[in-house]
């Protein structure tokens, strides 16, 4: 016999090593699809139903936000009260930009917001309202982090005033 057998029985250690190796391989392969098939952000926030509910809540918050309504351009748009249409187009944008169906039919963020004279402060208020909505609907922390990072990334396109 070329090696010592600590377990007394013939082949005990070797069988143990083989079994442990097989287990390790099984664990690695079982984990691989979970990593490769992580659901899109769209799916994780509840698809179109989750997005419809959160956008509905967010737009209602934005429309009555007193800080945002001090911006006369925003106030004039809110006074038109086309909020159902705004919910639809914003929902479409969120669907497309979270990995859902390609349904957005509006302008670029730069073109849409350029005439609105949005300040960094107003942008912060908007992000704050987004968070309030996400908390209200119990969106997961990982998803909130991803959503907030994506929104923050749009600051340069949306903010055009001091
Ligand atoms: C940070 C991310 C933001 C996203 C993803 C976003 C998304 C959108 C989308 C999809 C539209 C429709 C574009 C179109 O009509 O073609 C839009 C328009 C609009 N957004 Fe935003 N927006 C953001 C930030 C803001 C902020 C910070 C404000 C105000 C404080 C704001 C106020 C408005 C208003 C008033 C309109 C309507 C413009 C119009 O009817 O001419 N948005 N936004």
C-alpha cells in the first residue's frame, strides 16, 4: 500500500476525497445557473404591474410637491393636469430602461428636460420622492440601489439651471 489509511478501512480516505470533490463540483454547477440567470431589474421590481403602481404614486407626489411647484415651468405643466399621460410615458421609459419590453415612445432625457430649468436642488427633491415611493412599495434594497444609481446618472442630462 503506497499511502497510510487513517480511517482503518481500505480506501476510506480516498472515497472521502472523491466524495468531497464530487460535492464541490455539484455545488459549483448548481450555483452557476443562478449567477448566469439573474433576473432583470424589470422582473425584480414586479414587471409592468410593479412599475405602474410605483409610477402612479411617484407622479402624484411630484405634482403636489411644493418645492418643485416653485419652479414656474414645472408648475405650469402640473396645472395642465395631464398626469395620466405622464404616468404612461414615464412607465414606458422605466420598463424599457430596466430591461423590460422596448416600449418607450418619448424624447431623450436631454430634449425632454432642457426647457424645464431644473436645478440640482429640484433634482435632489425628485430623487427623494422616488425613494419615498420605493420604500412605500417595499422595493428591495438592492433594487433601490440600482434604481437610484441609474437615476443619479441622468443628472447631467436633466439639470440645466443653477
Ligand atoms: C432623474 C430621472 C428622470 C427621468 C427618468 C425622467 C423621465 C421623464 C420622461 C420619460 C419624460 C417624458 C418625455 C417626453 O415627454 O417625451 C419626462 C418629462 C418630464 N419630466 Fe422628467 N424625468 C426625470 C427627472 C425629472 C425631474 C428631476 C423633474 C422635475 C423636477 C422632471 C420633470 C418632468 C416634466 C415636468 C416633464 C414633462 C415635460 C413636458 O411635458 O414637456 N423630470 N421625464
